[in-house]
C-alpha cells in the first residue's frame, strides 16, 4: 500500500540540516513529492511530502528522522495524507495564482490584517508570505526614506476582480497603504520595457507651470493644467491654450528651469536598478523635449518622446513643432517601442499620474498610477502613493537585499 506522509520540521536553522535529512530519505528510497522551506530570524520551518510503497522502509526512515531531528534540535511532526487529498492538491496545481503586494512607509499588524481580510473575502488561500523590503533598523536614520513591503503568494480563483480592486483602493485611502494585485504568470516575471510620464512622475513639477511663472502667466496656465490632469479638458486643446500663453518668453530661461527641476523620490534608485537588470527605459511625455532630454542625461534614460517647443530668434513662439504627444500618442509610442524590441505588450510597464497617461497605462502589462489624481487611480491597473517611485521595484518582485548586487 502506497503511503504519503507530510513531514514538518521546526527549530533553529543550522548548516547541513537539509543534507542530512535528505540522506535519510535517500537511504530508504522515499520519493519526494513536495518540499518547501522558510527561515525567519534563524528559525527554520521545513515541510517535505514523501511517498513509498514499502511500509518497512517508511517506518525505518521515520525512526531515523526522529533520532536525527532530536540530534539537531528540530521538532518534527508526521501527518499521513490520503491519496484523495493528494490528488486534490495535484489538481489545484493548474489554478490561477496571484501575487498581492502591500507597501507603505511602515506596515503594521493592522495593515496586514486588513489586506489579508480582502484576500480571504475573495476566497484565496495564502501560500507564501515574503518580505521584500530590507531588514528595518530599530532606530531609523534621520531623513532616510521609509518603505516596507510584504508580498503574498495566493492560490485560487478570484471571485470578483472589480470588488477586490475597489476594496484595495478604499484601504489605500483609509490607511495610507498601497495594495497591488497581479496574476502570477510568466509575463510578470519577464517584463523588459518601462515607459514613464515625466511631469509629476519622474519630476515633482509640471514644467509648463514653471515656464508660465517665468512668462508671468502662472495662474492662468496652472488652472488649465489642473483641469486637464483631472480629465475635465481635452488635452490637445488645453495644451495649445497653455503654450500660446508662453508667447514671447525668452528661451534663455530654459536651462535655468531645467536645473531647478526636482527628481521624484526614488526615481534615481529605480532607473539605476532597472538599467542594471537589463530593462529598457523611455520617457513618453506630454511635456517638452528639451526638459525630457535634460532628464534623460541626468538619469540615464534610453530614449525620450515629448513635444518640441517652437523657438525663433531666441523667443518662444507660443506653438509646438509637429504632432502633440497626447494620451493616444503615448499609447501608440508604447506599442511601437514594444514592437521594435520584439516583445509583447504584456512585457511592458507604464507609469504616470495624469488622465493623458491612462491610454498607455491601460495597454501595458503593468500600468502604475503614481501619486495620481483620483480618476487615474480608479482606472489604472495598480497605484502607488504611499512610497517613492522605487516602489515599482516591489511590484516586479525585486528584493531590497538584491539591490546591492544589481
């Protein structure tokens, strides 16, 4: 009669433990059907599912396991598994799996309880829990960026995707925590292209507002900008209206504006890590090419696509050259870049904050609304507001501990 047994170990982690356990199972020719291990603060949790048709071999192996476990300081438990239970487990192997990522400046028990309640309400089972952020010091350095991230691996079928998305958004507003839900498929682990909006995404300012301040039309332009970002105005019309107000501006102020632009928290860390990991990066901006190229040089972005501000005899004419880069154009550029790289849209990532970013966010494999307006947050695949731009790395499954080697 075929026996299937789950062997569970708990205790201090030590060198050679796993090898010695495998040696016992090997000597008695037990088949290994599953194995998993985790170590937290040098405490080991190990599970092994074994099978054998030889009852004598199984009994001898269990006896030796008990002796060995006592010798190396581990508590051990044996649980028989019926063939029906095992067959059920095997049949669930093809079920869709999801990754839920919780991130915030600090994750408390209340945060994690709220996240896992949403998970449970959708009928998911939590199979793995992994901390992606670095080990927190008891006393944080002053001005050091605060970020914490825990990733949950889930099994099961989602009952209501729309309800789960709404619950995550609600939780974000209540507790200053971001919750991302992704299907754990091959595309998630093989993304190759990341496209960024520029204004209020890679940089903290809206460049056209900075230009308007220099031109003395700051209030008029800022009002139009805000309405456009909220999705209240057509981007092309609002953009032309704002640029027209810049007519006569001395182009000599452009370098001065570029130098005072503030790179968004976490942007440099994100871009340098993406480059080290082999990702291609691009700026797709409804802003201006001059400033996009300045940022390209500063951050090491691979390519940029933005609007060209028309200048004649050293002064801004109030017009732009060529077609305007609006939301539709951003999506088109994303498709073109993916095609040139020979990758699918599922392997792309888009990050932005405004309504004109929604077209590219919606077609990218991973669309991230970063510190975005409510309209954008509600319509994007994922949203990050509680931490810096480098929080995107957690959505890719990157561990802080890996960054020193990236």
